[in-house]
C-alpha cells in the first residue's frame, strides 16, 4: 500500500510539472488517502502483532 501511495505521489508531481492541474490534484488526493490507510494498518499491526499466546 505504501508503494501505491508513492506511485501516486510521483504521478502527481509529474502531472503538476507538465501543467495538468486536475490530474495532479486527483493523484495527490489518492496518494494522501492511501498513505493514511497505510499508517492506520501499520499501527494496528504493531498493536496486535506484539501479543503472544
């Protein structure tokens, strides 16, 4: 998931450089959402991964 957020961030930067504002804002929004989902899943896995049976 982190890989996809980085890919969308790179797409947003490239689109912004070439002047495609709509594509850049959409890709940046998708990258932001994916990054926050990654952070939530990472924290959940840290909390529940440390339990031992």
